């Protein structure tokens, strides 16, 4: 086993070197990606379980680079955070999503909301709140149609510094969702201090409904705690009818997932809306 050890060590280092190189390559291509118009947004419908209606869309970024092809946000967002490029990229995504949903309203489809993912690196910026308010002003979108999605773990890392920023945005009428809820370590007392409107239950809990040892207990308690606190509860990653009907029974408010629709390109959103209201 000892003689193996060195070999494994070298192998491990090689892997570290490879992933370091990969990150450098991604970072160098990310630098010009906004200017070269390599980003786009897709929109995933969000449905109200109480009446079955689509009420909004989550904006999800896509990156198509001429050399790298499509790179998953799961890969490049982390790199963009480490080199701060997430700040202009995140602002681009917010602005593009606000322009898009405003345009949907202007075409006569009023009332739809857009949810935009926000990185903690953005939230940490002193200028974050003014950036968001400026984007709303410049795009003419009323704050009630914007929701910011912030992951649970990142909020907890920097609660004091960021809570007042979220508070201010909340007071302006912007909705705030705690994304990937249940995967972090927030205690319920923490939750009470947060100026949030929505809990978004992580897909891993929705997945755990299924299989031989199917478990709905965590989801069920998240929903009741959320409701006790006056929050709306959204389930993400709903892929099967069985999951949807369990969520209905548990009185979950809203759902998102492949069972309803995958994220769709912007030019298909009006079609989606039309197909739902027939
Ligand atoms: P997320 O915010 O948790 O978004 C949900 C992810 O699950 C999306 O992946 C979505 O396409 C996918 N998804 C939705 N429904 C289902 C389903 O039923 N089954 C399965 N298997 N997957 C489903 P995507 O678009 O690849 O995004 C991955 C992550 O990248 C997002 O996770 C979010 O954390 C991040 N991200 C995406 N766009 C942005 C952005 O504009 N800004 C920031 N900061 N992060 C973003
Ligand atoms: Ca999200
Ligand atoms: Ca999520
Ligand atoms: Ca996630």
C-alpha cells in the first residue's frame, strides 16, 4: 500500500494541475464573454400549485464560447466568483432579465415575475443595492416583479453585513428567496432575522420522495415552518407527477422542474404563456 502511495500522490497532483489549468482557460475566456455576447439567459417557468398557473420564470445563465462550446454555470460561476468577474456578469444577467420581463409585460402579458440568481460576491459589494435599484429604474421594471435568489449557505457566512442590504431591497418591494434551502446550516432563529419572502426547497429533498425508503418528512417540516413564518415555499427539481401530487398534499405553494418545463430560450416564453392560458 505504501508503494502505491507515491503514485496516488503524483496522480492527485496531476489532477490538481489539470483543474487549475482548466480554471485558467475558463477565466481567460470569461474576460471577453460579455463584450463578445457569449452569454444568454434561459427561463424556467414557475407554477403556483394552488391554481396551476405560471406566475414567473427563473432566469438561468448560459455561456456558449466559440472555443469551449457550452460551459455549465456549475463550472464557470465558481471561477467567475473567484476572479470577481461575477460582478459584471451578474449585473448583465440582472439587467437582461429585467429588460426581458418588462418586454413581456409590454406585449400584454402582465404580472409575470422574474427570479434572478445572485452570488454572494455580488451581495458583498457596497454598491450592490444601488446597482439593483439602478437596473430597475433604467429598465422601468416595477420592483414587485423582481425576485432575487440567494443561496442559504452564502447568507449565513456574512449575515450581519448583508442583512441590511436585503432589508432595504425588501422594503422597496423586491422579493427575496432563500435558494437551495435545507442544504446549509441555518437555524430557525436565524431564519427569522432574514428579510426573506420565499423558501426554495433544494432538489435533493424532492428526490428523496422516491425509491423504497421514500422520505417526505424534511420537506413536510420545511413547508410547515415556512408557512408559520409567513413565507411562501417553492419546490425545485420536480421531475415526476408523483412528486408534484405529494407536494400538493403537503400544501407546498409553488413548483419548478422538468415535469413542468425545462428552462426555455427567451423567444419561446410567449409561446409557453399562450399554451398555458388556453
Ligand atoms: P439553481 O439556482 O439551484 O438552479 C436550478 C438548476 O437546476 C438549474 O441548472 C436548472 O436548469 C436545473 N433544473 C431545474 N429543474 C430541474 C429538474 O427538474 N431536474 C434537474 N435535474 N435539474 C433541474 P443550471 O441552469 O445548470 O444552473 C446551475 C446553477 O448555476 C444554478 O443552480 C445557480 O446556482 C447557478 N446559476 C445559474 N444562472 C446563474 C446566474 O445568472 N447567476 C448566478 N450567480 N448563478 C447562476
Ligand atoms: Ca436558483
Ligand atoms: Ca436551487
Ligand atoms: Ca443549486
